[in-house]
C-alpha cells in the first residue's frame, strides 16, 4: 500500500516543508485499552503518539486492520481519522439536536465507569448496574409500567 498525498498550504515562507503536510493511509496493527498504539505503513510498524478526536480520549470505531489517515510527527505518527468507504454503513453517530447531545448506534450504547454501567439496547431495554443506585427527584418521581417489581 502506498497511499499518500501532499497538501500545500499558502505560506509567506519560502521553505516548502513549512507549508506542506504529507498524509499517508496506514493500517491499525495494535490496540491497547481501546486506543490504537501502532500502525503499519509499507511493512513498517510506527508508534501512534496522538490522534484527533471529537471527544477527548476516544477514537471512534477503530478496530485492528482499519485504515487510518496519518501524518508523521517527532516521535511517531498522529492519526487524523478513520478511512471509511462512502458506501459503508454508519455504526454510530454523535450529533447535536437542539440543545441535546445525541449518541446513536446500530446496536447498544453503554456508559461505563469502573464497575458501573448504564446500557441502552436496540430492543428498548435500559439496564443500570452498579454497587449502589440512587434516584433523586426535586418534585415528583413517576414510574409508569405494566408491572413494578421490588426485590
């Protein structure tokens, strides 16, 4: 694979390298803690030192073998994004609707912190799992259900 492109930026400087960025397409070759740490470009393994992301600490949808857009930096490479074919189905999206952050997925959506999890399933189930679960309402707590089970 030798997919690369040079992007020229307008510059007042006469130095060519100061106004150009070389971007390459590499393949994710190692992931640790859901974060890509190594990519392969032309049979060369390169360390990932950073990535651009909408949300800090998240590289959405990156799996082993995915193609990513990279540029070289001092100690390795910077991932600019995941290369997705135009006809690929979207697995998840993050958007703003009015004043609300909306996270949508084809499968389930889970929020996790340590041993606590809040999961929303495709079938409409909401699961809350944690050591202690507290509910606080300033006015009224309303529960509507066909059946309510306590213990």
